[in-house]
C-alpha cells in the first residue's frame, strides 16, 4: 500500500498520538478505536488488515502491549516510503516513524504522571490530596473486585472448579495476612496449572 506523505504528516501523527496518550486510561489499548478511525478511516495510512495484524503481532510478542503503536508507526513509515521492496531507506523511515509514534504516546502521559506524583507527594498533607487518595482506594479495590468477578464468570460451576476457587481463596488470604511477594504466588499458581491440579 503506497500512501502520499508530506512533511507535516510527521507532526500530525505525533500530535494525534500525544493526545491519545492523555486519554489512554487503562493503557494504550483502550485507544484502539480512535487509532483505527484516524489511521485507517480518516488518513488512509493503513488498511484494516495491516492495522489488525499490528495489534495481533504486538499482543502475541513478549513485552509491553503498547508495542502495537510502534508497529503501526513502522507500517505507516513503510507505506510512506514505498514498502519493504524500496530497500533500506524504507526500513529506516519505518523505524523512525515507529519510534515517533511510540514516544508520542508514551511521553505525555509518563511526564504528567511523574509530575502529578511529585506534586501529590510534596503536598500530601493538603486536605484535597488526602481526600483524593482516600477516594481512590475504594474505587481501585472495586475495579479489582469487578475484574475478578468478570474473570471468574468463566468458572462459576463450583462443583467442577472447586480447586480453582480454593486456590483463589488461599491466595487472597496470603495476600491479606502476609508480606509474600505476588510473583511467588503467581509462580505457585502457574505450577498448579502446569500440574493440572487447577
């Protein structure tokens, strides 16, 4: 897929991904519909198949799930420079466009988070900061419980899945009563799964 690319498209891509960075509550994957609208429907820089394969490949690869943004940038850069058959120049344009997209979506929210965390720590005695923290705790706990409830719906037959429910209850008890690191509990759960016990 060959696209028409102008110098101002670099800035348009960077600004769009930077704005999505500030909207990506829950991770960059929550902005996928808007990325699709912009890259595929509006700008025609990617087609549906390339967009979908970028997401699928990044989700299957080890590492952070935000890698799909770099793959989309890579594909936009390749399309702008003539595709893989155009040689090393196209590869470099793909790499640069991928890095532009990745840094555009990572830097604004990371800088904002760093700044607001520093500010909140410095002003931790303010009533508004304490109220915000106190209000966030039940919300985060509620979201975690809702996520757990949603995930357990696949295993709601207690008679059949009682070992899984038992492991869940024991793990919750260990988390609440000890300082055992979560990675040890995850490793234990993985081992029980490998052995076929849950």
